[in-house]
């Protein structure tokens, strides 16, 4: 039998294994084929933070990697400490109970009871806690509010911090953080600044002009 005839007979009888092996798979639709995911594809990918989000996440974590809620708003109601820093025990040792309650615990004396409410001698008002000069007597005026009132403090001596409720602005000694009172603006007083620093007498210590020299 010739070679060409032998080849034709084999092809006609379907003895070639390739078509038979592929036929079952060719009969299936492509949608029926399920491809097993590779190990790399099955592994979840970590979320990618943008530069801004990454920076915000870094700021809100401490050195140990813990999250501290509310850090972007460091502000908070407690102002950063000034150059004069003491422990609570040290403040209690040098302040009277009334001074400690107002200067360190942000208390308020009753209106009309303070030593400097109706006091207008010439001199300087210092912080009762640390002795930092805060106000000149020339900036004091009679507001009728029941507390000593000043229209401005000495440059850099007073720190202003909005209260958490947003209704008032607390004033503290910039040196020691001692609570002085609150500042009010736009009340219509005929002063150069149209401001009223409403200060507790207990937070102050008056130094007469004759003693300044």
C-alpha cells in the first residue's frame, strides 16, 4: 500500500489523538471555564493612602503608633504651657486656695467682691501666680460688670483661647497659663480697642507706680 494512501486512511478513521482530545473542551462555552486565581491575585492588597491622607494619619499617631483622637484640634481648651511650668503640688504650695481654684482650675470669683473691682490707683497689675506684668493701670476702666476691666494687656502677656462651646474667649497668663478671665469684643465701650478684658481680682497682684522704680 502506498504511503499517501495509508495517511489518507488514518485521517479518515479519526486515529489522530489531537482532535479527539480537544473536542470535549471545544464543546464548552467560554463562560463555563473557571480559572483558578493565582496565589498572588487571591491575596488582599493593602489600601493605598494619598500623600495628604498619609500625612494626616501620621500626625494622629503617637511615637508608639497609637491613635490619639482629636489631635488635629490641639486645641483645645487647654493652652500650651508657657515658660513658667510647675506641678499641681508646687502651685498648691505657693498659692492660696482661692488663687489655686481660679488660676489653675479656672474658677470665677463672685461679681462685685474682688479687691480691684473699683480700684483705680496708678501702677502695674501682675499675674498673682508667677509675677508676670499683665496690665497697665492706664488701660483699666469702669465697665460696671462687677470685675476689673481692661481694654488691652501688655504686649505678649495675655494669651487668648476660644472656649470649647465657642461662646467666649478665655484669657490666660502667657507665661504660666494661669486663668485670668474672659475677653469680650464689640460691646460699645468708648475705649481705644472696644474690648473688655474681664479679669478676676484674685488672678492679679497690683504693684503701685511708686514701687516700680
